[in-house]
C-alpha cells in the first residue's frame, strides 16, 4: 500500500504572528485582537520558540484586578496570581512550549492537542525555529476532501489490496465522507482489517459494509461496521447470521 497520511505541513498556517520575550501585556492583547488568534508563540534569536502566551495566560490580570484572594486561593492558584502581576511575555508565557514538527501526522498533532487541552501548536523545525502554526480547525480540513477523491484512494489502497479481482468483486461508494463497500468477497475474515484501513484514510467519516461470500444464497443486507473499540467490528452478512 502506498497511501501517505496528510502531515502538519499540508494544513498549517505558514505566516505566524509571534512576540519576543519583552513584548508588553498591552502589545500582546493588541496582536491577539488584530490577528484574531487565541495564542502567540514567544520567540528569541533567529526565531526559536521558547514559550506560548494564550488568552488563558492573560485573563488572571482581569480576574484578580479588584479582588483580595484569601490564603486558600493564594496557595491553590499561585501560577495564576503570578500571571496577574505579569507585564511581559516572558513573565506570562507557558514554557517550555508544546510544539509539533512539520512532518508529524495530523493524528499525532491531534493527540497532542487533546492530551494538553490546547487549541493550537507552534510548528518548529529540528532546531526549534518557528515555521508555522497549526490549529484544531486546520486538522479538520481533511474532512473537506471530495467524495470521489476518497473513493479513489479506498479503491487503490484498500479494496484492490485486500480484495483483488477476480476472486472478489466489490464496489466502493462515498457519500458525505461515509464509505460503503458492497459486493462479494472471497475471504470475509478480512472485513475487520478493511474497516480499520478505510477509517485510516484521511477524510473518512465512517464505513459501511454490504459484503457477502460468493455462492451465498440470498441478498446481502447493509451492515454498519462497528465503531472503533466496539464489539463485532467489521462483521459481514455471512458471519452475522
């Protein structure tokens, strides 16, 4: 199989707003407003990323502006209180910065975002120099792939590989990102493998099967492949009876 997953450099934004360590609080707020972003990389030297300043880092200044936190709050939120008194990017930033590489897959970047609960990641090269930024919205761009483009990849990279003719004869249809494989296959034990491979194709929303073994009496009925982790994934009509 020769399919190549989309990588971060395929979808990232190359023109990135960034600030230096000494950028002031108001300069940061102004740039976030002007560029309509939720966070800014903090860079030094030739563009090495040393941290990130997000809206969450800026909010404590407003939250604690007219309050006198009790002892419990002071102990529990030492970091936020420190940021409430910060005036530069160096004092505000989260460091070291959580970053990704241009050649990381979209799945890898998505896992990093999900685990860290962040909305975007600076993209850096092997020296840590800023090359771009990737956001949650960028990672979702793969779902804008056309149905026929997805269908062609599934035919080429999955169907012809697992169910070659003439032993098998299947049809691949895609509608709104949902892939349906229909027809007759010689080895229905490969259907769970097919389900896994089809879901790995960029832009696939789900996969359905309407497959049966040659010589099986009766017409095949449509069956939705179980969701990842679910019981009975990838059953065909022949082994579901």
